[in-house]
C-alpha cells in the first residue's frame, strides 16, 4: 500500500494525505491518514473512510 493518497480534505483545499498507521481487523485493513497541510485526520477501514457522511 502506498504511503500517500489523493483525497479532498474537508478542512482545507489540499488533496494529499500521508498514511500514519495501519493494522488488520476482522472488518478489513484499517489505515489512518493525515492531511499534509492542516493535519486533518481520517480513518479508512476496507476502503470506507470517516470523512464520508452517511445519512440516517
């Protein structure tokens, strides 16, 4: 897996994130990412990330 990811940051106009941690869970691989400009962090588990808002 790459150490860099292109993803739109919801806090600033940057689109580059760095991987800071990774582990394997029963749900899939969990990775933590941080924006290179504003330090906004997000978590991805098996391709689904915490910056995606799901309506209930």
